[in-house]
C-alpha cells in the first residue's frame, strides 16, 4: 500500500509539468519588453495541452519571482486581447507563434510608461510599467452616461500616461458617430466629448 501511495505521489509530481515550446519578443524599448509564450502544460486531472501567455518585463518587474508559467523578472499575468487569444488558438499544427508578431503589436497600446490592452468591453491598463494591471469596464464608463450599444463601436485613439491620464474614442462606422472619453485621475472620473 505504501509503495502504491509513493508511486501515485511521484506520478502526480512528474506529470504536473509546464514547459516552454516557443517564445517570441514582439515589443522592446528602453522601458519595457513584451513577449508571447507558447507552453505545453500537463496538470493531471486539470489540463493537458498548449497554453499561450503574454509576459512583460521592466525595471518594476525585476523582483517578480519565477512561477510555473514564467521566468523571474517577468510579469506572467499580462491580459491578452481576445483577437490575439483567438489567433493563438487558431494556429495550425506546426505553425510558429513568430507568425503572430505583427498581429501582437496591434493588440496593445503603449503610452508614456503605460500599457493598454483592449478586451471586448474592457480596457486593461498598467500605469506602472506592467507591474500590475487595472481593469476599466467600458460598460460602467460609457453606458452609465450614454444610451448606446457598445457592441457596435470600435475603440480607437488610445492615449495614456503614468500620471493617471487616459483617453480613447469609440467609433460607430454605420452612423459615423465618434465619442471621446478622457480621465486624468486613473479612471475615477470621466469626461465625454461628442
């Protein structure tokens, strides 16, 4: 019985593995570095297969510890746009994530020491060089002020800085409506310009 328990424990330990299959740095400047990571994960009784992650490194993430999902010094919990996630999931067998490099560049906005990632009806923003991300629900920002269908609008013109300023516009192509939103206090208060 003891041998069986040891065997099971050892099997679980050996099968709970994550290994990186491919990494591609797709953005780098003097402040931050962003990469896409494709990994194979084998977590018995949980998940077995490929996963995709965005990771970010900066002077602010230097002390982050290594996790099963990434190296030390990197933030391994960077939100990913739905478009990029869908592109990852639709990779053909054998196709490398290198092919998504240009697509990945278009999936985020880099402002003055800030990073903004649109995700359906949300914006994920890092005001602190990708150390942490805050979620801004566009439903709360937009729908509480205007009676519009958010699904018919595209997010454009995103600008941000580390002092808490963020602006963006929503464009509705059919009716040629463009609405501008801005905040200077990390999203606590919003101004609308039509």
